[in-house]
């Protein structure tokens, strides 16, 4: 039997439950991640136009969503794919925030975009591709802005928590983790949503954790079942992609919910949340 305490063996300290036994509540404006309410983040994969974004934002607001997502900067596998509207996308997101009171989360892809995202948004997203971009993690740690840290596509839970540790070690404890699916040998879904990561992370860390069933499944018809499963497993929230016309989406149309399907999802979540002592 080793005489070394578990907290001493783990390389992450600040995000460890041994360091901070009680659950952390991460506040983004008036929104609390990690409290009794399941936080729903929703919006299009990419901000395409003012009309598109405001239509989705209105729907999110109507059903009780608290946080609006939308990519102004898009890291894409192909250099020929839509890369986002950049600064114009941030302005459109800000307009939706002003009109509807929704908090805004959007991705920073490098240190240059980080400065703008931190200025215009309420929460900075670090995407799966950048989970181990250590210079970016250090920079976002210096912003003190709430961070949504997605798990890398092939990252272990320890690697994910170490990425969070980079942010915390550079002065920013305001971190929400996001399980968005990992790459396995299964080819039917875009990724494999690792639901077991939710209770594992809850045991190891005090940070809130949400799930992204859109990127995990890659198909809109599987989003709702996996969203419900995530809440049942103890997730503190969801982030889902919603588009007025997914067939015409410039990014991730197949996994985007229509506005009616999004409303149906929210209704279906209420019973599951209630069953585990939460509310939507």
C-alpha cells in the first residue's frame, strides 16, 4: 500500500476536490453553473448573419435558455470551410445579448481572438482542438473571464483536468468543463459521448461539468436522448446547436436542432432534471 496520499499523486491541485472539497459555483453574470439549475447553452455552430442569430437567440430566450452560443471564429478542418465572421460575429452576439439579456459564450482560437472574445463575450470557450494549446490556456488564465473548457477529441480525463489546471494556475479559477465526445473506433456517431466522465470528474474535481450531445453524436435525432442521459448522469448543463434551417447551415447543419425540436428538447428535460433533484 502506497503511503502517498491521492492528492499528492495527482498532478493537478487547484482543480482537485482534495484541494477544494466543496462543489464550485461558477457565475457568468447572473447564471450559475453547478447549482440546482441545469444551465442550457444553445445557439448556432457559427454566427452567419444578424437575422439568423437573432432568430435563434429569441427562441433560446423564449424557452428559458440562459446562455447563447455562436462561433465568431471557427477552427475548421478544411481551410476552404467557413471560418466565421470574426469581429462582425462578435458584434452580432453582443447585440443579441443587449436585446434579450442572454449571456454569451464564444470560442477563442488564438491569443489575438482571445483579446476580442474576452472584451465582447461573457464566457470564453476553449474548443477541443485547443485543449492542450498551453500558451492559449495560460493567456485565458490571465483574463479572469469565465471559461468553458472542452475535452480534447483524444484526451484522457487527467489530461483534461491538467488543461484546467493550467488556467487555474495562471489566476483564473472560473472554469466549466465540457464533455463533448471522444474519438473511438465507432463510426456511426461523430464521436462517442463519454457519460462515465461525468461522475468521474465529479469525484475528482470540484468544477462544474456540462455535456455537448451535438458534437458527440453528429446527428440531430440523437441529441435529445443523449442530452437527457447527460442530465441523468449528473451534468450541470448542456450546450446544443440550434439553427433556423439546418439544411442551409454553413457549419454542422446535420447535428443542429431546428427551433421546434429545440423546444421539444427543453420540455423533455424537465422530468429528467426533476428526477435527479434539479430543474431546467
